[in-house]
């Protein structure tokens, strides 16, 4: 059964909301999508920078519950956490 997941970016003060979300098979698919999106953000920067320092991607489910957090810290990708 598919669920809708949202991929919000925040530094704790500012938030860039994902108002559309994606219908995905499960949390594993959502985390995989998030990691690819973060890799694309980093590729656009071309070199390690502090642009995303302190930012994180918060994955929420259809009810707004945070289910996973991935820091956007400069390279390499740091540990993710389950909520």
C-alpha cells in the first residue's frame, strides 16, 4: 500500500515546505528519494560548502508526523535518523 510522504527542508528557523509530496511504496522508498534529492542539491554546489550547514530534510507522512530526518551537512552524507 502506497503512502504520501513530504520532504521539507529546515534549519530550525526557516522552512521550505513540500506542499505536494510523493506517493511512495514505503519509508525505504521515501528515504531513497530524499538521499537522491540531497545528492542533487550537493551536485549543484559542485564543491563542499557551508550553504546547507545546519539544514536537514524532514520526511513527514500524510498526517504530518515526522518519520525520518537527514542532515544536509557538507560532504560526506552523515547518519540519518528514524523518528
